[in-house]
């Protein structure tokens, strides 16, 4: 039950903390207990308008601040994030349900983007070529775009926003973040610490809300670029709406990631890695392994050992005293949806080798680790993202059949092969139709130095988040040709 005592998430517009212009709110749960712990004010187009105004004003000065001085603030921000790591991890654990270790990982991956952005003076250097024509030198400059917006999902409350705003701001842009309404408090803490690091008023703003705010960000003439991460249908919506309003867009979508095991894979390391990839963060990573592919004689031992590893995972309240391996999914709706898919699959004749419907804690939004067998590429279960701790096992004849099945998937985020054969690994990594490949690495999520390179329905746009693609996304190039000597003579024949 919502009540007036619940903490209301605040928005940051300029240096003003506000609850916005709209009276409606959305509940924030502790997924471990099912209790409401706060309320998110569902902002309006008017809130977006106010944020754009202050961000446009701030851009005039911020874009002129020398890049090494912008980096000074990022260095201080990095230190503050490190000092506050534990308290932010508890916050993430409370509003998202991750274990503390997973929450620390969430911050660490974002933190690395801040570290990357500290090198912005080098990253923004252009190119030059002397004597591109008689007495003419050519030079490119990377310049910021203006006000940029970021829209993020619930599953990585720290990392995903930090894929976006540290690079955008380091490049000299100003930024409006619309975090997921399910996890607003982590975003607020990230903003508070950035202000504490010395970020000037209006450079970073936070507006909470749902579709009204998202659509206002995608259509506002004062916004130059939109970064989105979330499910594919919303990614597609944001991509088409914002590009049709003349904006640059990078939009990460959903996924169906593969864990493929060859008969020669190292057994212990492979089981540990699959278990982490499929059940870590309760299967709510966009790189979570959700299709398990066994080739040849490995299938029998793989099932047996995996079920035993799943049985040993402890599940429970991640905000409590005891250490657990696995937390809940985000809300009651997700829980019911995932349990419903397991039941429907069983009715269709799919074998439930390990049943995550059993032995669940009474409170909270828990789904146990689940393994389904006899899945094939014709099934919805093969194609559709579940976003929970459910692995579906397929057994194709050989590696080539596996690749041909997997290349029918609409998504293209991650695929891992476990093998000790370099030729098989190379063949798989060149032929699989997706952007991030793991070779004996269960979650091949690139770190800040590389792009987060989803393909197909896992990404709409061309420049991905992170790495030098991130810098390219948040800057535009100016080319300057200069000639200072008009009395030049052409070199004969040239
Ligand atoms: P979601 O698509 O429901 O929400 C993402 C954002 O869009 C939120 O801020 C939400 O408020 C907003 N939103 C929701 N419905 C909307 C609508 N109708 N119109 C406009 N905006 C709307 O995603 P989620 O459930 O928060 O997150 C899980 C999804 O994110 C999964 O599909 C996962 O695979 C994906 N994800 C992808 C990546 C990636 O890099 N590709 C990374 C993390 C998560």
C-alpha cells in the first residue's frame, strides 16, 4: 500500500531539488520483501521543458570550459564514487534486489566509464593534415552537441546511466537523465555526488517519469541527442520518434544470449561460468545467458552438473544480514510473467529439469533458477526475451547446425562458446550473428574502453555507448581548412 509517509524521489533541475509539476506517483519496491519503500513522481513535459531551459543555459559556459578542467571534476567524482561505493551498493540492493556483490559490480562498471572520461582531453583530439592542397592545412575539431538526454532501464541503476552521462558531460554537453521509475534513488545519489564534485548548476539534471517524459525528451527541439537503454519495443519507439525529430539516437534493446558448450570444454570452469551468466542478477542482465546449447555427448553431463550447481545456489533477501547467491526479480508483474512462462512451457510438453517455482520465499518477488529442456528454434521460448533466471536447453547435431539455429534469433547482444579448440572458437566468433562474443567468458560485456556493441533488435542506431564510439556519439566534427600564404606556386605536375 502506498502512503504519504513514503520517501518521494526528487528531480534535479538546475541546482533545485523538486518533485515536479505532476501529482501522480509510481511505487518503488524493495523486491526482496515486496514492500513499497518510496514513490517516484511521474514528471511531465513541463518538467522536461524546465530542465532543457537550464541545461541550454549551462551549455553556453560548460562547453567553453577547457577539457582538462572538465576532467578535474570527473577525477573528483571518481574519488567520491569510490568513497561512497558501499552506501550506493546498499541502495541498489534495496531498490533493485541485487546482491551486494552484484550491486558493487553495477557501480564498478559505471565507475570505469568515469575513469575513461577523465582522459577526455586526449579522447577529443582531432586530426590534422598539413598541405592537403597548396599551402592549405586541414584540421578537425570534435565539438559538443548541446543538451543530451539519457533514458535508462531498471536492471543496472548505476552502470547504465553512467554509460551515458560521464562521457556526454566530459565532452562539454549538458545532460538530462530520465532513470527507470522503478529505481530512482540510485540516480539521485549519483547526481548528488556529481554536484559535490563541483559540477556547475544545470550541467546534469534528473527528471523522473514514464512515457510522457520520454516522449517529451524525444521531441523537444532543444535536445540534440538521445541515448536509450531498455527493452526492444521501447528502444524502437524512442529511435523512430527521436530521429524523426532530427536527433542523434543510440538505443540499446533487449536480448536472448547464448551459452554454447562444446564437448571439449573445461567442465568445472564452464559450469561456474554458465551459472553466473544465467542466474547472476536473477537473470536480469541484458547479457544474461538464456539459451544453453549443448553439442554432442556433453549434453548429459552438462544437465546433471548444472542442476546440481543450481540446487546449491542460495536465494533470499539481499538487503538482509545473510549473504545470498541470488536475489529476486524486480516486481510482482515480472515474477508472475516468468512463472507463467514456465507453467505454459510445461503444458506444451517441455521438460522442467529444475523447477524455479518450488520453495520460494513467502515475501518478495522471487523466482528460482530454472532449466527447461527440449527447446527448439520454432518456439516463442527460443525467440522471446524472458528476463529472469530461466535457461532453455537446445541440442543441435553439431556446431554448424547450432549457428544456423541461433542466427534466426531477432536479437544480437551476446553469445559465448565454451571450448578448448581454437578453430571452433574462431569459427563461432566469426559466424554468429551478434555483436559481443565470449570465448570461455560467460558474460562478454565489454568494459568502458570498448563499445557495448549490440546488433539487430538489440540496438538501433550506429554509434554505441562507451569507448571511442561514445565520444563520437556525443561530439560532432568541424573541419577547418586554412591558407595563410596567397602567393603560393603550384608544384609542377601536381
Ligand atoms: P523498459 O523498456 O520497460 O524501460 C526502459 C525505459 O523506458 C525506462 O526508463 C521506462 O520508464 C521507459 N519506458 C517504459 N515504457 C515506456 C513507454 N511505453 N514509452 C516510453 N518510455 C517507456 O525496460 P526495463 O524493463 O526497465 O529494462 C529491462 C530491459 O532493458 C530488458 O529488455 C533488457 O534486455 C534491456 N537492457 C538492454 C541493455 C542493452 O545494452 N541493450 C542493457 C540493459 C537492459
